[in-house]
């Protein structure tokens, strides 16, 4: 659509802009496109956050006044979603535009997967108190992890089977859950990769990497059947393992987030398992 915001042909179709600013961006021809120019202050702010988040700088604006607002969008990251959980923005092309998250909490902050190592985000996280732990859901979304670890001296945690060639401080083995600290639990969920794992925070937030996301098309939570790099049967078993857990947020690396009450999320998980068993 002609107007202030546009997407150029360098788009890699990571989909980030479509959930950051769903009123502005949509899928079209194997990439993202502007289908509705922002018509409110909130829509414009979201679209500008999508500009900053884009891993390939594929989103642009034509109006000088709008470009002048980009500094506020940069400063908005990490962007708080709820309860001290933030979207980092600054997605990295090295992880195909995967989302990463920052948890600000007493007793030590957490970075979930790696964003771009961008000075504005580094400085903002430093102002929030730095990073104590970096949890990496799987090998695909590690991006600039080494730079973040060097800057903040954080402990990187990843499943050993996905840590080949990495100098992570903690490499977990087996399928037992691992409590980083009270309220932060690693749940191994092999399938997408051999060492895929999720992080459950305070029985409210589930960080899923590429294991689980919301599907607009299906209308329920789903797993990536067409992007399963290890074993689909393992994906199904991992979904069954998650189904009894209590959480209200699903925060994936790729795909759309979901926020609903715990009962609705539990229903969604049961539906997801049934779908996966027949997929």
C-alpha cells in the first residue's frame, strides 16, 4: 500500500513485523507488506517498533517527521509486555529474525535467546541491571550470544545436544526439568531440534523458541510441522509434556505470541496435541 511505511524486497519473511504491528503489516507473496498505513498514534508507535525490530532493515518510512520518531521507538526497547517480561526487539538475521526476551526480576535478570548486539539495547539492558542468565532455547536462535555473554558475564544455559561448538557455561543433559532458580524452570522439549527446550517463568510465561506458537490460520497453538529439523514424534511427546503445565503467555522465537487466561491456554494446548497427533 502506498504511503509513509513500506517494505522492500530484502524482506526474508521472518514475520516479526506482522505480530509487532498486526494492524499495519501482513503476509503477501512470500514476504511482509504494508496493507494498512497507521491511522492512530498506537498503530504508528507499533509500526515504528517493527522498523527497529526488523532483522534486515527492510521496513522504511518516507516522511521526515516519521523518521524523526524512530529514536523513540529505539528507546522503547526492551519493550515491556507484562510482569517484568520484555520483548527485546532488534531481531538478528543470524537467527532468521527470531524474537528474544528480557526478564527483569529480583535475584538476577534473564535474557531468553539472543537479539542483535546493538548499542542502544545493550545500554538499556545495562540500565535495567544487566543479565545474570542467558537461556538459549535451541541452536538456531543463539545469534550474538557470545557478545552478550562477554559484555555482561552471564551464564549461558542450553541443552548439551544443541551446544556443539559453543562455549556455553551450562550444558544440560537428559530430559529432566532443571530449576535455574526458584520460578525459572527449563523444560526439555526435543523435536524441532534434538536439544530444543522451553523456559517456564513463575507459571505464567512460557518461552518456547521454535517449539510452539500461535497460528492465525488454525486458530490455536501449533508446532512447526514443516520446519521440524529432528523428529516430529518427539515434538508430539514434548507437547504432551507441556500440556499439564500452567501458563498464560506463550512467547515464541518464531510465530505469534499468545496471551490468555490459564484455562484457555490449557484448552489450546489440548487442541494443539490433538492436531499434532494427526498432522
